[in-house]
């Protein structure tokens, strides 16, 4: 709820600051009142600036230094553009990250919090964590099976669509294995549990999928190094430019350098890469395929023989959910449709990442060249760069949706 409130407040600040900016540009004509109004709009956007030892704070400082430099060169309107589009991209980043991780909410619903268990001849509802191995639980028609176990009494169907993508429910009869997270379609069933809640299939699926940020892809690792160095360099450069703006007021070349630095400071490429892999891993989890991390998505996409690649990575491989449920062991994908979906998901994600990197680099290079040649100012530069960044972020957030079965 806190994160939603922060995004809402940021959206409100952007709307209010934009209104103040247009009032300054259209209504107020006398100086220094117009400049003061522009600065007021900028301050509204920077109200959430907080000291912290993190690269997010360093990015905010870069924005502040560049904004100050633009104001000192006599261009408060351009200063507003830097701050405003910095916040726009930041808002879109958070929205796309939220969209990419949305499947986690669906996966978390697989894990039931309570179960009806037999106690002294009666069935009472208790927290699922209190149910012991060997206890008998009752699952009525339409209810989600809370724990793994063997059907003692009753017949029905087990709907596995929520996490294996199977269209047809599986039949369940006495002696069959019932899987936690599935929905019972049929008569009331009595199940003798074979695992505690924390060891059940639904919990294992959720635990593995929630580690989507671990075992990161090589592209993520390389970009992180570049990102860290670039952020520190830009922080120093933006501070120097702000100082130069004080010394060389209204200088055209200082303004040109500010434009180039503003384009470089809008660099959500690392977020694009992480969002793409997160969306793919979590989206594939909903579709019945689990990845052990970004590096496995990457290695599977590059492999010419996917089956061998999965055997090599047997410690944390791509998993076929339905093969791991009854054994509790790591399994290798053997069925062709599921393997095809896993490979297709991996290849689409890696392709999206590569294309995003190329587009981002080429656009930034082109905009910086145009700025250095004097053909484009801060407004044009940050608008072009922000639009490209937003498109790339939204494309990355959809990687998980593309992995769904046909």
C-alpha cells in the first residue's frame, strides 16, 4: 500500500507541477516572477528527494545538478524539462516493474492459508502450517487443495490450470496423489497429507519463482557494472557543469553539454533488462514452466540442443511443474509442448533485451550528436529519449505475457 501511495503522490506532483509550469509560460510574463514560478514547479517535483547512500539518490542528485545548471544558464524552462521527464521515466519504471511481477500475486494464491483437518473425530479449520504429515484433511468441491497428499475417500477432478497451463482437469480417485494449489472439481474428498505446508508443491513453486532476481543473466551483470560507473561519472560531471554554469552564465556550449548529460542521465536500460527477465520468469511460472534464474533463461535461449542444456543445469534447471509435484525432486522437461514454450519464452526474452540495448544506445548516440551540433535542445532531447525509454520498458514488461501458450 505504501508503494501505491508513493506512485500516486508522484503522479499528483507531476500534474500540479505541469499546471504551474503552463501558468508560468502562458499567464505570467514579467520577470523575475516567471522564473520564480518555473522554479516552484521544479521544487514540487523534487519534494521526495531524501539523503541516502544509494544509486537512486545519486540519480536524483544528478537531476538536481543538471536542473540547477540549466537555471543558471538562464533557461528555467529547460530545467523543468529535465526534472519533469526524469520523474516521468521513474514513474513508468515503477509501473512496468509492478506489471512484470504481477504473476507473483497469482502464484501466491496457490498457497492456502487454512485447511480443514480431522481433530478428535471432527473437522476443524486450522492454519495450514499446523497440519502434520499423516493428518486427514477434507476438501470440498470448488475448494483449493491446501496440502499435498493421497486421496483416502472421494472422486473428482483436479484443476491445474493455475500453474501448469493444462486445459483439461486431471481425474482423481482413491489412492491418487492430490497436489496443493489445484482446485477440486467433483465430490468432497478426504486426503491424507504426505508433506507439511512448507514442503508442498505450491510452496515450492512459489519459493523457486520468487527467486527470479537471483542467478542473474550475464547481460544484467555487465550492465550493472556499466551503470554503476556511469552514475558516478555523471554525478561528478553534472556537479562540474553546475559550477561551470555559475562561471560561464548564458554560455551556449555549457547548455549543449547539459543537454548531452541530461540524455545520458535518463538511462533506465538496466531496469528494462531486469524487468524483461522478471516478466519472463514469472509469466512462465504461470504457464507451467519454472526458471531457476535469469542466467538459465539466457543459457537456454543460446543453446542449440535445449535438452542437453537442461541436463547440464540440473541443479537449477528449467522445471516442468507437473513432473516435480509428486516426487519433490528437481526434474527435467521431457514433453515437447512444454519444452517448446520454455525455449520460446527464453529466446523472445533474450531477443527483447538485445534489441532494447541496441535501440537505447543508438538513440542516445543520435540525440547527443544532434545536441552537440546545435540542432536540438534539452526539451527535444529529453522528450525523444523519454519516449524511447517508455516504449522499451513497456515492451520488457510484456515478456511474460508472450510466453503464454497458444
